[in-house]
C-alpha cells in the first residue's frame, strides 16, 4: 500500500465514474489528496452554466468519502493549475487518472522530474459505462440539463 497519492478533477455532478476513482485511490493508499478544480479554471468547460459551484462539489465529495471511509484519510485542496501539489511536494508516490487524463499525468511526471522528484506511479482507471453503453461523463450530465 502506498502512503500518499493524488488525483484531480472537477467532480461535477458526482457520478459512479468519480466514485470508482475515489474508491480505487483509497484502496491503494493510506492518504489521498484530491485537487478539486477551482471555478476560475472551469470557465471554458462545455455547458459551464450548468456546472455545480466549488462548495457544492466539495460538499458532495466529503459526503461520499465520509460514507466509505474516515474523512481524515482524504484532503481536498483547491486546484488552480493543471498539476496541483504533486509537482511541488516530493512525498507523493502515485497518481490516479482516467484514460482521458493520462497525457496530463505524463506531463505532471515530466514536471516532477524537472523539479528533481521521483516520477509517480500512474494508475489508470478505465471509463465507466452508463446508459446506452455511453461513458459516464459530467459533460453529458450537464448537456441533459441544458
């Protein structure tokens, strides 16, 4: 088991794909830091008018996490850049990413190595399929709300 891993995202309209990411992170690490994307970084998102605000997203994350483990195992930090704490803090050992964020995970490791830190173990989570065998996505959920 790892000591500290990171993950990041918008976690808008918390769905089963998000929950699977979080459960996986908690199953392989004692501590997890979730970088929760700030409102400022979300201006260009599709269907941005239907995005939940930062506090709503954070509260939903905390409620879900509290239902499956002790909240002190997870720290939620505001994410104001694409990489978050793992590029500045050497103690991170791993990173949970989805298939669609894999390239960002590789770039994060490049920045870590440029900063003199060990590369992270990258754990890629497959896409979770929902209705009509379509991948679960917050964008698709927001699109239905438009």
